[in-house]
C-alpha cells in the first residue's frame, strides 16, 4: 500500500471560473433588470394608449382577451391529443369550421342550411357538440389507430388527409357561402336584454378617465366566461380524475403506462373525442361574431398551435396564458399601440404580429415558455 | 457475366447514381413527348417538375437533416417576387434569379440561426409563423410588388444567353415545351447536388445530427453548422424553383405560394418517401396527377359526377397510402428489391446487373484494404505512449476542478475535482444516483455545469457539447447511443478526427480530394471496427446489433476518433464474463497506446483488476481517490456502498 488515500481538493494551479452561485445570481439579476425595463416600458406604452383613446383601448382589450380565449380553447384541444398520443392533429382547424357549421345546421331557423334541424339555440349547440365528439372518435379509429407507433410525420400526413376530407365534405354538404350563427345576445336571440347587457353589448362607463362609451360585445363576455369554465374543467380533468392521471402517465411514458394496464386505446379515443368537442365549441363561440366560411378554422389552428407552443406543450395554464397573449398582441397591440408609434400604415401588417411574437419567443426560449427538455443521455 | 467481389468501396461511393440520373432524365423526356399530351396535361407535367424541385429542396431540410419545417413555399415566394422585382428594375434575368435566391438564403440563414435550438413542433410552428409573415408582407407591400394584392403579370420571361425560352408572343404549347426543358435541366442539376451530398460525409453527418444532436456534437460533428447549411440549401432550392416558376409562367400571385402549398410539399415528401432522393419525384407525381386524373374521370355516382368528390377520394387515397406504405411510395421499389435480393446471395449470382440495381450486398470492410495501411492508432498517440510510458506520476492530462451541476434544487454534482493522469485507467465508482454519469455529462457539455476543466493544459468551456471533442476527449454512453439509420461503419465514420472536406461545398467542387479523404477515413474506421471484433458486421445497420455489440460499436467509434482521453460510462453493463474480459483487454491495449481512460462501472472486480486508481463518489461528492485495495477498505467507501449501521 504505497499510495495514500487523499480527499481530493481543487488543484491550486487551476483557475476556477469562480463562485458559481454568486456569479449566477449576478447574471440572472442583469437579465431580470432588462426584462423589468422591457415590461415597464410596455406598460407605460399601454397606459399612453389608454389615455390617448380609452374607449378604443377598452374595446380592444375585450376583443383581445376574447379572441385569446378562443385560441386557448383550440390550443387545449391540441394539447389533449398531444398528451394522450404524442402527435399534433392538423385537422383541428377544420374541426373548428365543422363545429361552426354543425351549430349552424342544428339551429338555423331561416332555412338557409341544407337539411337544417331548426332546434332551439341551447339544445342545437349541444347536439352539435355531441356529434363533434362522435366525429372525434371516428377520426381516431380511422386515421390514428392504424398508424399508432409509426413515425410522427406519417401521422401528421394522416391528419392532413382527414382535414381535406372534412373540408370537402362540408363544401359538398353545406356549400361555401358565408354563414353566421345566432347567439342569445344578438337581435333574434331570446335573452335580448339580459341583466346589464344592452342591445347585445356591454357598455362601460368610467367617466373620470374619459372612457364614456367603451363597447364590448356581449358575445365576447360569453366567450370569456365559457372559456374560464372550460379551462377549470380541463384542469380538474387532468389533475383530479382517473382519466387525467392515465393521460399524464401516457404522456410521461407510453410503453410503461400500457404495461401498467392503462387502456391506451380507449384513452386515445376519448381524448380525440374531447379534443374535437373543444374545437367544435370554439367554432360555435366564434360563429356569432363574424361571418364564416370554410376557411374559418385555419387561422385558429395556427394560432392555437402557437399558443400550445408558447405553453411548451405541457402546462395548461401556460397554454391559456399563451392564447390570451396572442389575442392581446393581435387586437390591442396591433390595433392601437403599434399604430400609435408606427403610423397608420402599420395596420396593414397587423396579422403578422402574433407570428413575430412566436419567433421572438422561440429565439429566447427554444422550447417554449414552460417547456423542458427531459431527454436523458 | 459473373463478377468477383471487387475492390471494396466506401459506403458513400457505392452504386451508380449518375447512370440512374441519366436514365431518369431520359425517361422523363420519353414520358413527356412519347404520348401526345394535351395542353392541359403539358401544364400539369411542368407543375410536376417544379413541385419536384421544391420538394427535393425540402428533402434536404426535412429528409436529410430532420427539420420539421413548413417554410418551403414561403421561400419559393421570396425567390419569385424578389427576382420579378429585380427584372422590373432592369436587372438581367439570370442575375435577378440569383438575387432572389440570395435574398432567400439570407432570410433562411437569419431564421435558421434564431431557431437553431428548436425542434419538432416548435420548429414547425416557427416556420409556419415565418411563412405567414412573408405571405402578409409580400401581399401588402405594394411598392415592392408593384401591384395592390401582389397579383403581378408580365414578369420577365425566361431567356438564357439569347435563347428566348418563353415569351408572351409564343403560343401556349411552345412555351410549355420550352419551359419543360428548362425545368428538367434544373431538376437534373438539383438531383446532381443531392447525389453529391449523398456521396460525401455531409449526408451521414446530417443524419447523425438529425437522430441525436447532442451525441453527434460530442463526436465532433459541427451540428449547428450542418443544421443551418442544410436549411439554407433546401430553402435556396425552393427559392430557385419559385423564381423559375414565376418567370416561366409570366405571372405570380400569393395564392400560388400559400400555406396549402407548404403543407402540400410536406405531403409530397412523405408520400414519396422521406429517405430517398427519388421520393420527391414520386410524391410530386402523386400530388399532381391523382387530382388531375380524378378531375378527368367521367363517372356518375349517386347522381353526382365523381370528380365532385375528387378531394375526398384524394384524401382517402392519401390515408390508405400512409397506412400501407408508411415509408412512402419509394417503399414499393424497396420491397421489390428486397424480394429479388433474397435470390441473389452474396458473391454468387453477382453480375453487373445485380450491382447496378443495388441487389448485391456490399463487400464487407473487414477485408484488407490494399492502398491504405494505417497503424492501429494515430502516430501522435503512439508518440505520447513512447515518451510517457504507461503511467507517469502526477502528470495530469485531464483536470476538472470544482465541477457543479444542479437540476433545480438538486445538486447532482457538488464541487467535484478530479485529475486523470496521462496514460492511466481511473475507475469511478459509487452507488446509483451518486452523480457519476452527470459528472461525465458535465465534462462533455451535455448538461450545463460550472467549474473549471482543462485537457492537456488547454482550458475547455463547459456547457457546449463538442468542445471536449475538439481537445481529444471522447466518451461512450450509459445507454449505448448508436445510429440505427446508419450502418456500423458509417456510425464509426461519424467520429473521425479528420474533418477536412466533409462540408457540402467540398462535396460539389473538390470531389476527387473529398473521395480520397473518404477512403482513408474508411480505412481507419474499418480498422477500429476490426479491433473490437465487429469487422464482419461493418455493413449491418447499427439498429440490428445486440446490446453488447452496440457498446463495442461505441468503443470502436471512440477509437477511430484517435482520442487522447476516453470516458467510458458503464462499458461492461450487459456484457457476459468472457466479453467483459475481452473488453478489459481492449482497454489495456488503448492504455498501452497512450490513451488515458476514465471508466465508470458497477462491476467492482472488473474495476479492481483493470484500473490504476479508483475514485469513489457519493451524493455528488468525491469521497475517496487512491489505489483500489486501499480505497475499498476506507470506512467512508464502505459506508457509501453498504450504508451506515444505525445504533
């Protein structure tokens, strides 16, 4: 035994890149200062916009949150399938369109819809959602189940094929004319003067700030409320139910979950059904706000996808936040704040803003805001 | 006409792709002119060609380097509109096209750089975002397009060195015919580029980057560069196709380059076959001809013309193709070949015909390679061994000081300092979860870490994979990281220390030199494989190896890299007694050649018999370092392994 056991210490000759904890904190705080400055500047900009035209500001704020809420619902649908099956469903956009058209078909009173059912609003929409659920399950059986375990891009193509079929069937069945849905708060609906809603709009009166007549369409309020309910329900579904536990198990490790007795088949059918329901709901909610045709869903799919990515394809809260962020960027930032400094011409390029935001996020956080890389070598 | 097993050829220079290219181009000409195509069909034919070119570009982006991008159509749009703008400003036609491609390259570079760390769906959405931005900007930027709504007509027509290929004064049929030749020539050039890339190190490295970027980086592949260049190349091809298309038709509109086309290009590549350069040809044919064929069907079903349902039928056919041919339409040919191949046993029945169709199994690399006679290891490694002897007290080749890694609140490695002396084998043991692998990950830059790290006196930056490779540190992984889509010999070639002329441009302009280098590299790799006894399996796909063989393959890969330091993570796991002993022999040989080794393992007898010194880790700390017998009598080590008795 010639050698002595030594407690190894740092070789003095070697320079350590020094007190890691502190240098880390120092670097972090610099980043934090930068971010705080950005945030403060942004808020100041928003306040300036509010003072500049409070009425517009409040209206756009409402519109932004509502449109963000719709995006969030679509994104939740994405997430549901993503977690349960590990693929992205590119038919989600056309499912939104299909939902809106099914709602139209079920509730149309004027005889514009082909084979219309002419049901009352509430019941008609429920019927539409039920059909959406069935369609989701059918899609799973036809386009996903035979391809399970194949490479991701193959399944992506299958979902694209489904999108083509849905769209064409809709075109043949209901035609491509612009349609619009009824809501309880529109003229023609039943609950016309409900509570503080006046003629289908919510009026906000904050006199001392100079906001006299800000108008938020009541449908937007409905959207926000419904979305809040849906989000809470989905969170409950994931966190508290056996379904959610199993889906999370699958998301973590498919094979192990299957070996532990999780019924992968039934679960993926269920999640396709729920996801398709969510897409349909988004379509029905947006329907009364705008005339829509067969292209309704595409933008929502892109933006919903973007919201899911912002949330890092994992966290529900992050996804909803991402959706609202996108909605606000599009409406409030693009509609009022940007034209304030960039002139009226900037409005032309407004629809690119959510995507610019996407690129900025990807540049800073390549895996989304709440995403993590978990692969172990 | 029988053929003997000829000179073995490296994987990258096998087969007869040039002959196939000529046959293909001839076939296309026949297909175009043998039957008398109508004007509509001629148009579809040209669309097929232009889509094929775009999709070949996408093949570089997605097929070869695995980037889930949807931006191909947008780059085509950039090319089309930029070159039309340039010709309107009075630039020469060819220059304008070059300008369009250059602008697209610039955008592609900026984007690829920004998104260089995003993968899969994150990259997919980023490229979709980029496409939307490009689409909106071009549609709205009236000063640039010269037209509100960007539907421009009267674009400068194609004119090559005085030959007016297309003109507004020609008839449609003449234009279609001339444009066909232009498109076909372009397709030929683009295919040639693809063949050259496949016949060089570039494709292999891109595949390594695609399948496991971190591992590729620790083997020395410049992953970020490979990724970005492939993206730029693919996008440039797309832009080129786009601008040719605009000039060939004389008009352009944003709808031609919509997201629908982006998704369509994706469909074409997958349906055709993602793993083959010929896939895009088949995929584009499917995408263009199936709807056209359905359109011209005159069948009545349920009182409707069947072509009203053409989109549905198309969607269903797409679904069916994906279910039955997940590897794409090219898979039909592959299956056919596999079917015929069963009859052609290696060596017997080998003719020039079976060679030509790729039916003959390649000659295995184990056979002596006449012109290349390499020493078992790099001369400089041997020189080191001669100068330093087996072990030199105190002279450390690798020094790590105060290495720290934390995951959230967990300090996986908490201030570990360890020296590896020149020409020694150092064992690193410790209970599971004590941070051994994380320590290795920290040194090779796979996980973010802090501390100081130095190899042969050169400081190495932590946190970036590939830095340690640059100073001669190679490693193997706890779970063997081999490339299933490459053959064993190609897998070994990835780690080569000779990285000269492995780039894309070299594969175009310096072919003889590239190939000469490739042969030398191939010899080194074959020798390394033979050293660990995998010589006969050189041409097998790495995915077919057993667990133990993969470990040996990783070892061969490290040897071929001519390392100075080798870090081995549980090399004996999954090996039986005989294999473990053989492994110990290989490692001793390496030491004799001057390589210093750090070996993590749980088999203590293996460690004790092999190592000069042993270090013990527990809970992220280094507990003891010394010679094996002493270390394992130390109370702290006993406690770490067996636990402390409660009393």
